[in-house]
């Protein structure tokens, strides 16, 4: 469980840095610069340490650099408000790749219920697309407080809730399948 949160934290590090710094300072440019610097430093650190980098890592870095650069160039608050939707859509598109979730799951889950892992991966993609559409809807209001609430509470809360539901469902399904397999296995010594 701790390993899953560590991997998610790595994948979304720059987004977390941006959001926290923006909420604390209210300065879009400062938050963007620090998020870009953090993403680049994280990437360099991983390369120096010889860590294997997943598609999510490259996608996250590209989004931070490209969209962060656009934010710095335009200084347009409307762009900044809509920017997380692009991230959600891009991550959702990546999540349409079959098997993306396997790196986050223990072998017992991926080996026991691979069909559920695939379905959950597509469900996560759908969630990302829905949250991205929500970001756009909220951004159109122009209300910074509503936007900050949506991005930091609603979007994060939806992901935490989805993770909790998935965790419980996977645990129940794996347990049932393992019990069923044990019950049908030939008994030794009879």
C-alpha cells in the first residue's frame, strides 16, 4: 500500500507542488516555475539513479514543461484555470493503454484478477475525462475560489474515493477467487 502511494506521489509530484504552492501563495507564475523546476529535477534524479521510467513519468514531465511554459508565456489566468483539464485528459488518454495499472498493483492482484485490473484501468480513464470536463466547467465561471475547491477537494476526493472503492473491491474479489480455488483443489491424503 505504501509503495502505491509512493509511485503515485512520484507521478503527480509536480502537480501536487503546483497546487500547494498556488493555494499558499496565490501566485500562478511562482507556482508554475517551481513545479517545472521540480519536475525537471525529479526526472534528472531518476535518470542519474538509473531508475526505470514509465510512460506516466514522461507524460507528466511533458505536461508540466509544455503547459507550464504556456502559462508563463500567456500569463492568462483563464488558461491556468483550464490547464488541469488538459492534464486530466492527457492522463486519461494514457490510462486507456491496457495494463497501465499493473505497475501499481501487487502480483497477487494482477495474477489473480487481470480482467478486473483492465476494467479498473478503463474506469480510471473515464474518471479522468469526467474530472477534466468538470475543471473546464468550473474554469468557465472564472471563480478562483470555486476552481481551487474543485481542483483540490472535489478532484482529489474523487480520486481518493475511487482508489478506496477499487482497493476494497479488489481485496474482496481476490479473497473469493483464492478461497474458491482452494476449495476446488484436490485434497492431499484422501
